[in-house]
């Protein structure tokens, strides 16, 4: 991969900022900053812990700069996200515009998810898969391209070569994921007391289960699951359930196989 002087400086600054980050939030700041320098205004970082190639699960994600209430109905659409599914199946970078070009051939549930994302104004994106075969599957999605910046090239194939800049973002995504996974050894020393029931709710949430599915598995009410999740959020200083799951994973409280 050929790295320009500009991108070389951007990458150098990113690795320096990430090296100083000792919290997930700080790491996301570094990722948002470097993607912003490359012209992308928003980001999504997520993971999938199931080794099956179906990818049919509600995928936990943490985000930056997405529209308010973007996740109001996301649990229903997440298992049918066509951008995620193409990345999960191919293990190759996915340019969103190429997926939309073949939208007419998508199953209805995936087309509905596509419309949901489009209605949020999230039309342009690049999803970078970060697979660890047999263990986990993570990804970074860069969103909302600045029109003033150079457009990434792509052929008709949604998983085709997307150019040197996409390779740069792929390098950044892998570096970021390695860093946040490495944080688990640092954060594991923090003492957070999680009850057995809270732990179960966290574990199942990390597997992509919804509140209602967790309630059914544990034999308790959905409202009780929400209470446990709120307690965990408070203990981990997390803004929502997916943020709590992310912090728990990187603190070593939850293990993703």
C-alpha cells in the first residue's frame, strides 16, 4: 500500500493519540478524529460474537455523531442490515453505494432496513470488516462523506477494490480494534461489582439478544431485564445498553468467544 505524505501524517497522529487512550471513549475520540481528517463525519463500531456465517443477530454497536434517536427501532432491523451482512459474508470492505445499486434484488426485510437507514440521512458509508475466524467479527463503518473530499472509487461489485484510501481506513480499523481489545488487560483491574443476574443480562446482550429474548431465556420479565441493564449502565458509567456491553467486553467482565 502506498501512503501519501498527508495520510502518513494522519496515521502517525492517530497511532500517537490511540497510544495515549486508556478508555474506550478516548479511543473513539481518536478514531473519530482520524476519520474526520479523511472526510468522514460519523462512525459506527460493532462486533458479532457468533461464529456462524449467517450473521442473523442483533449486532451490538457504539456510535459517534449519529442522528438523535437513530436506534429507536434498530433492534428490529439490525439482523437484516444488508451492509453488515455483505461484509460478514465476504470479509471484504463494503462501499454502501454499491449495495444500494442492487437494492431491488434484496429480500424485503433487508430492503426495509435499507430504507430505515436512508431515512436517517445515512446514505454514504464504507464498512470495514475485522474478522477473527472462529472467534469474533468486528467492523468499523465510516459514514457521511464530506463532498469536498476525494470520492473513494469502486466498481459495480460491492466488495471490490475501493482504492488506496479504503486500504488506509482498513488499516486504521484493524489498529483501532486491536487497541480496544488490548484495553481489556488494563481495565480489568478496575473493581466493578456486577451481580450474577446483571452478569447474565450482560452476557446475553453481548451475544446480540434483545430485551425480550433475554427475558425468555432467563425466565424473568422484560421490565426486570431493563432494570438490570440500567443498574449495569450506572455501574459502568455507560450511556446505554450497547455502550455498557462494549465497556464490559473491554474490561474483561464479558468474554466474547
